[in-house]
């Protein structure tokens, strides 16, 4: 009889440690479809956590639940950021509390320039990074500041989406598939920016299908399978464990 490998020994290790961003036993639904099934993990201040899994594992749904966007609907569980209960908040309240979501589709606003997209994010407090600092992080955006945002290349739009999130006073950055569809040289530029952000103490949760690149960047990894956690440990452990990667990441 074939016995499925058990990697769940790691799944709750981080759930009991003090954390800056904490997700505890969240359950979320699209209508009556049970998508996020009892997910728990902690992220410490300044860490990069890679949230991984095969297509359909529940990664984006978990990230959207954390961001309090309302779809999927959180029906049970708690989400805490720096002692604030996000599970009681709407998306705009969670954003004001310091949660910055960069969605997969980037949501660049048509008809606005690069600079106008960034300034629009700063209309309401709390305000984060200024224009000069953002253009230092992403020089390409500075060069194209007067260009309409939707006419940028895919990589430049991803830079703009991250810059727009940082224009708010962000405590935790949630990135959904930031490398998707980008050339390797552009992925390198995005990674350089994320390393710089981390060096400044920013906390990041990264959902990424390119698991190897995400693991090389991250401190820790959580792997999802059919809406639940099957592994919670260091990124190095996943890179070193061929059986785990083959079972849940197909790499």
C-alpha cells in the first residue's frame, strides 16, 4: 500500500510564536464553495513569507481573505496585524491599518499617468513613501512619470502596482503573482526591489507560481493543498526536500 508522505509536522510550528502578522484558523467561502480551510500562519516583522502550492491550492484566496476584500467571505478565524484585529475590518479599514495588497491584475487606473496613479493612493491617510523615494526604488517609473500607466510594459506596471502600495503607510505587503508573465531580467529587477524593501524592515507575504525563485528570496514558506496547510517551515527546508517539492509543488 502506498502511503502519502506526511509533511504536516511543520504546519503549526509558527502558529504559537509571537508574530507581527498572524492568521489563525481562517475559513473562507465563495458562495457555498469552501475554499480556505482552517489556514494558520505567522509572519515576523521584516520577514518574507512565500505562500506556495499548485494551481487551485487556495493561495490567492488566502491572500484575498487576509486583505479583507470580502470575496471570498471570511466566516471563521482571526487575522491580526501589529495587535490590530483585521478580521473585524473591511478592505479599506485593513488598508488604513497597514495592509497593502498588490493584486495579480495590478489594477492600474486607465487615463492616469504613472505619477497620478501614485498620488491617487495618497489622497487619504496614512501616507507612506514619497515620489522621490519610489522613483529611487524604481528608476523606470521616474523616467515614465508622465506616461499613462496602462501603456507601460507588464514589468513596469508591476513596478507601479508595488510603488502604489508603498505610497501608503504599509506594514505588511501582500504580493499576488508578481512575476507572472515577466521576462527573467524584469523579475530580477522586481526581486532587487523586494530585497531593498526587506532591508528597510518591510514584512512581505508573496504568492508566486515560480516557486524556486520565491523560495530563494523568502525566509520561510507555507505550502497549501486544497485550501489547507501541509507545510510551514523555512524556505531552505523546501529547497532541500525533493519529496516535498514533488508532492505539492511539482518541481
